[in-house]
């Protein structure tokens, strides 16, 4: 089991500018929905953006501390557009 705070810290270690929101979908500490806003996503497609986040969570994913992960990734510009909708 891994806490939402630990998930956030792992992402921020690899992506220091990231704004991260972590939701525990089941209350069991292994199924998460994560939203990440980072300038590191600029110019990258969705797959590359998700690969950056998966890379930050590689250890937790490989040990199945995180069993399921739903991702939403945004550049700061895309986030402003999404938040305004």
C-alpha cells in the first residue's frame, strides 16, 4: 500500500515543477487517479507524457504497490484551457 502523498512525492522527485492531484479510487491504497500539470509535457504526445509519469512511479508499479493508475496529463497551457471549461 502506498499513500497519495507518497505518489505525489515520487512524481515531484522526477518532475519538480509538477502540480499533482492524487485520488485513491477504492480506499485501498493501490488504485489511483492522478492528474499532473507540468511544463515537461510541452511538445510531447499523450503517450510520452504518460511515460514520464510511469517512469517516476516505476518502482511502485513494478512491486504492485500501485495496482491500477488512471492518468490525466496537461501542459500548463492545456490545464488553463481545461480549467476554464
